[in-house]
C-alpha cells in the first residue's frame, strides 16, 4: 500500500483536494501539504515535514507518493532530496487534477505503472480549445455569408 500527499506552493494543494473530493469522493487517501503558509513557512520546515512522513510511511511498511506542483520549484526540489535517502519514496511533479484522478482511479497495483498512466492522461488532456476542429467549424458556420459581388460590395444598389 501507499500513502499519498500533494505538496504545493501556497494553498493550491487544498484546492485541488477539494476538487478531487467532488469528482472521485473523499476516500482517495490524498493529503495536502501547503508550503510557505501556515505551519510550513520555510524550506527547512518543509524538509522536516517530508522527513516525518517518509519515516512514518517506512515504519508502516508503505510507499510514500509525493505529488508536487511544478518541476524545478522549491517544493519539488525538496521532495526530490527524499529520493536519495528513502527508496520507498516516489515523486511526481506537475500535478494536475486529471493526473490525480487518473492515479487514484487506476487499477494498476504497481506504483510506477500508475505514474505512467497518470502522466499520459494529464499530458493528453492539455489542449488549446480554440484550435479544436469542432470549434473552428462552429465559428465558420456562425459567420454571416459573404457577398463577393464586387459590384454590390456595400449591399447597396448603385446606378453609376
């Protein structure tokens, strides 16, 4: 089994957990860690928190899954430091609602396989909606007909 956390800058973790609760129910087992606000005001305090949960998970014989908000950010970099010391820890950056839903609902039992599914789903879900063929077709259909009669360009009868 595994223990799962989402660690983010500010209150993003709480917000994404709130949305996750609406979509998959509140039994997903994901716990928020909000860095640089509240109880965790510094990177040093975040390191201590990660150490605590890594040791707790190890003492229970569980894997620790840490989702972070962005690669290269201080939250992710602090989580990555846990990988050297604790082999039962997994870190995945760039967490999104789609990614968390996919991970929580996956039937894969192997954690790395679940990660791959979640990353694939999240990557595939990102779309610039303005360029979808359906949107382009709908926009074109909504345009008024163009009168290409150059002699009646302004829609008026001319007697010139």
